[in-house]
C-alpha cells in the first residue's frame, strides 16, 4: 500500500492498482491461503501477491534460474528474500509430477510458455498418472493475456 500511495500521477496509480488486483485474484476467490505454489514464478510478482495476501509458505517454481535470480536482485518488493519463500528451478510439469509433500491451498500459474501466449485461446497443463489436470483459460485483452487458476483437491476443470 505504501508504494501505491507514493505514485502521485492519478493515471499511473490507477494502472498500478489494476495490475495489483489481477495478481490478487486467486486470493480474493479462495481466501487466505496457508500454502501456495506458484508455477512460472518469473521475477516474483505472483509470489509477492501470495505474501501480500497472507501466505505462510510459498514455493516458487520457474524453469529459468536466471529469471529467478533477476527477481532476487531487481524486484522492488523483494519477495524472494522472504524466509517463507522457497525457490525451485525446475520445469513446472516435472515439479508437480515429482512433488510428494503437503498439499497446496492455492496453485497459481504465472505466464507459462509466455512465447506462445497469443497462439491458442486455451492451454492445458496435464499431468500423467491421474494426479492432476488443470485447464487454463487465457483471457486476452488490452496488451496481453493473463491466466491464473486456483486448484483444490488436485483437479479442477473449468
């Protein structure tokens, strides 16, 4: 909130508030989470949203360790320096197939396969063995697309 308050240009402030709302959607819908998984964590915006909304433990998975490092160094809110955040450099599918820990309350998908954002209206993340199948509906509007979805019970079809 302090950072938003420091933006004096009304137009820029409105854009910043709108951006923040998009990242907060999984928590507005699902309530305050205890454990969060962010797949495609990038530089940390989705992780910061989880922290802002009270997550007690957040696992941030990204296939590109360099991008995670950039987030550690450059993100103004420093979400990756929070002791409750665990960084994992791995493919999202591989992580989910190998994971055998406590269930997550919220699974947030960042910009997965971002180079293909405009190539198909619907993307799916399928895991073999019946553990989970998540369907991601991309909403394209303005200058980009955003897809996030909360999964509970391991499976969600929408």
